[in-house]
């Protein structure tokens, strides 16, 4: 019999203890955090699935590269290695390092966007939307219709509705659209991949109208692996070849290296446009740093240079997709409603279906995320009415899996906790908002339960 068990393709050289707390302690801790999991000290979290961003474990090769980091202010060889690694995969002419993804977004939208403009995307991530709105432009989400049905599987649920894009261009005119963006994978829409066919169709529309086409490339390696698994014609290509083919359809990208850069910090902005690159570098110097480090240390550039290549390793991607699906499949087979199919970096619980008695204005996603913490010390994040207010199409709870961090027994524990919460779901109540910031309110909002969560 062939061996079919998929294992973690690494062994552990350094460990970090995690601490159990009692339910009573967690009740107090949550009250002190104003019922907002962002405000919990991380030592009081047992399994932290808040984000897969910057939370991954680095490899021995990355740590070795860190020691090679050259901290020269200008012209560091660490930048040269970083740029070569990025260019080999992404292929764009200008590579501008930033301290993380949103800094790349701010510089891009601060340069190309003005008041009254419209930026279409399959689904904007919260920081992308906020950076567009901050310059007075409008962020428009154009996901395919299947996204509205969380339980319905689709191989490329991250796709953009190309017909809707064409209609938008016809309606508002290409002059008001400084660029079109495609987020791979589509994080806010459930961590779902975008097909090569869809990216090609979006690229064709953009080229026809002379509109620049950008990728929000945070999870490009996971997206490439789903194409290899699911899209005809890509089975025999490597994830790197697939990524290269995809980026070749665009004119540039923003990237958070905290995801598929396998680093704890960092990002970059790429473009093929010489004039734009100059304007972006001018802005970079003002707020991030000189263009050969852009807000990062030389050692961070080295870690990203190695990490981008490791993220495309097939053994790693096979384990990554399998471990995420393991969590999703084990809870959905017991009836827990999740966004189907399982995404690349996360499982999304459908909180509106999980808690049908909690209306969206009582934040069912927050209620469910808080209960997972109370039950088992698990931290997750709401992606719904608290994050997007009226723009929320769904109320989801994301369980994001940090890269190379947790083992299968950790995930088995998470499964058990979710199933326990599922059993007593009828006793979980909603919350009300007590205070909120004018934008990105979910990070600091304070809430209060409408009634005690457990009878
Ligand atoms: N775009 C997407 C699709 C993202 O998921 C993120 C970050 C960003 C842009 C911004 O990058 O954090 O480096 O500034 N997502 C994290 C998350 C925070 O938890 O999903 P950043």
C-alpha cells in the first residue's frame, strides 16, 4: 500500500511554551479586553489563530540569511538579494521595499488615486479599502455571485465578476479608474483562490481600456498551488511557474511579506512604470525610508528573499493546503457551517448560520469568536459587521493558520473546542458596540454582551 499520510515537512528545533488558563480566568480577561479579542495580551491565548500574518515560523535557512544581513543605509547587498528573489518570481521592473503590505498600499493609492476615483477589486482587504477611502476614492468589491452562498463549493471562489467589471467601466468611464486590483487569494471572501483564466480575463479587460492591473499578492503561493490542483493544464507546472505566469498578466503588485513571504515583517510594491516608480520612491523616502531598505532592516530583506522561495516549495504547499482542509473538513462533517471549500490560509465559520438567533447588528461573528476564546482559549477574528459595518455581506469568523507553527494535535484540539461550542450554540448571545474609531474600528472597538453568554 502506498503511504498517504501527509506530514509536517519540517522538524522542530526551537520551541515556545503556550499557557492554559481556566474558563473563569478567560471570562475576566475578556471583560478587561472589552469583548474585543484584539485587546487581549497574547500570553493569555492558548492557540492564536487571529492571523497568519507575521506569525509564521522561520526556517534555518532564513535565520542563517538573517546573519548575513547588511545594514548599510544605501546600496546594501541585502537589498540586491531581496530584489533578485522578488524579480525572479514577480517579474516587475521596480521593486520598492516597505515595512508591510499596507505601507505599499498607502504609497500606491496616495500616488495614483484621487478624490472621486473608483478602485475595483474581487474583494478589498480592510486596509486596502481604508487606504483607498483615505484619499477620497471609492473601493468597489466585484466578487462572483457564488461568494454569497458560503456553503456552496466552487474551485475558484476568489474570482472577480468580469461582466460586472466591464459594466462598471462602461458606467463610470475608465478615467475614474486608476487601476483594477485582484487579491490572491481572496482573503475577505474566504481565503479562496483566483483562477488563471479569471486573471487573464481581467487583464484583457484592463489592457483593452488602458487601465493598469495590479495584484494584491499576499498569498500568491497558496493561490498558485490551488491552480496547480484545480485548473486544467497546470498539473505539470511548478507553483513558481504558475506564479510567474500570473504576475506576467499584470503591471504591478502590492505585497505583504508577512504572509507568503514567510517573514515576521515586511512588504513591497512593484511596478513596471518608470515615472510612477519615481513618484513612489519619493514618497517612500518621506515616510518609510531610503529605497534600498524602505522601513526594513537588511536582515528582514534577507529573510524575505529566502522566504518567498520557500513558500513556493511543493512539499510545503501540499502540507499547508492539507492542514487547513483537515480543520475545515473535521468540523463541517459534524454540521458546522463553514465557507466551502476550505481556503488556503484559513477556515471561515459562517457565524450568521451558526448563530441564526443573533442578528447582524448584534455582531454574530464577534459573539462566536468570543465564545471560542471562553471555551478553549482560541483566538480568531471576526470578518463581518464589526469590520465592514454596512458593507459586510457576511458575518464570518476566521481561523487563520500561522505558517509552520502548530502541529496536528493543536488542530485536533481546535476541532474539539469548535464542536463543543457548536453543541451549546443556542446559549450564545449578541453584543452591542460601546465605542468605535472613525476607521478600521474593529481593532479598538469596545463592546458589551447583551446578555450572559452561558445560562
Ligand atoms: N492585503 C491582504 C489581502 C491582506 O490579507 C493583508 C493583511 C494586507 C493586504 C495588508 O498587509 O498586514 O502587511 O499591512 N492581512 C492580515 C490578515 C493583517 O490578518 O489577514 P499588512
